[in-house]
């Protein structure tokens, strides 16, 4: 009983720490989570996605578009990820978008914390040290200082990635329907979060898992089973990526690069944004 209370208390302290750090950064600079691409791209699009959802439409089927392309082709917006869609609706509840961005950051950091904790325990780390590992993973400087302030999708993908890594480990020990569903869901959530680096990490990790089963465990049956599961999961996870690949040649940056007569000429969208008064702080003061 004492040990259970100790576990609950340390978990509570971990949650409090994860909540307080972003709040402290917000108090120090209320624009900390509302700069760079969040102001220019992510938050406007999330609000637009929220309005589409409230109108009873699915964003990946909607004909609405913002900044030049429909959402089905906007891989980084995470419109195939149900948690990100819920976060768009959550952000829409805030009049203060800077505070809303801070709250969303806290939510995804908490999701990441529990994921890294499960991964650490699965790796055989004692629960107390597993919490330290999880907090260290969540509080790494690059994630906190850069990603949380400027971009949404790296934070979103970081939140789901440890669950995919954890479930891949459990597949090696317990190959059953429940484990397969958890693996499929966590991989899909990671891929559909819209951060390519997470996909690369996931791919390398799965290659290492298969190599471990084949060359170290030397279990051919388990290798074939896991390979089939990985392949089926990759097929499902390709759904959010295919529209991006199919529409690649029509994207603005590709068109600009291929157009030798006006290479790097500012688009009308960019000129309008530059002259829009709401972007004054973003343009003239990088940190708000």
C-alpha cells in the first residue's frame, strides 16, 4: 500500500512539473507558444479545421482550402489524426489563442510523458527511474525551447511516437489481436501527426526490431509474423501520406522552384500576410 501511494505521488509530481513548466514559460512571455509558423500557419489552419468540423464536414473531404491547398494534401496538419482534430476543437474554445496554444502543448507533453514511461518500463527500467526517463524525454531542450514554441506537428508526433515504440516491443513478447490493434493505432497516430522525422525514426526502429528477431533471437516464425504486421501497418499508415505524394507537383514551393523566370518571387498570399496588421509583431519581433 505504501509503495502504491509512493508511485501515485511521484506520478502526480511528474504531472505537476509537466504542467508548470509551460505555464511558467507562458507567464514569462505570453507569446512563447505563439510565434513563427504557429502564428503564420498552424493556428489559423487549426481554427479553420475546427470550423469545418463544426459544420459537420471531414477536413480531408472538404473543399475548403487555406494558403493554396486542400487539407487532404496538407500532411503536416494532421487531419487524419482524431486527437489532433479534437485539439483543433479545443483551441477554438479559447479567445486567447496564445493561452490555447500553451494548453495544447501541455496536453501533448502529458501524452508523451506516459508513452515514454511505458516504453521505459517495457525496456526493464525500474518505475522510479522510468518516470525520470520520461520527464527527461519530454523536457529535452530542443523540444521545449524550439518545437513547442514554433511548431505543432513535431510535438504531436513526439507524443504518439513512444506508444508505437512500446507496442512494437510488446509484439515481440505477446503476439495477440489486442497488441496488434494497439500497434496499428499508435503507428497511425504517429504518422498522421504530420512530422516526417518521426516516420524515419519509426522505420529505422522497425528494421532494428526485425533484425533482432531474425539474427539474435533466430525465431523465423516470429520474424514472419512481425514482418506481416509491420507491412499491414505501413499500408494503413500510408493513407495520410498518399494525397501529399499525389499532389506533390502542384505545391507552391515546387512550382516556384521549377519556375526559372520568377524564382523566389513572393506569392500573393505572402504579400497579403506581410501587409496584414495582425502579423506586425510576428514580422518585427521574432519572440513576440
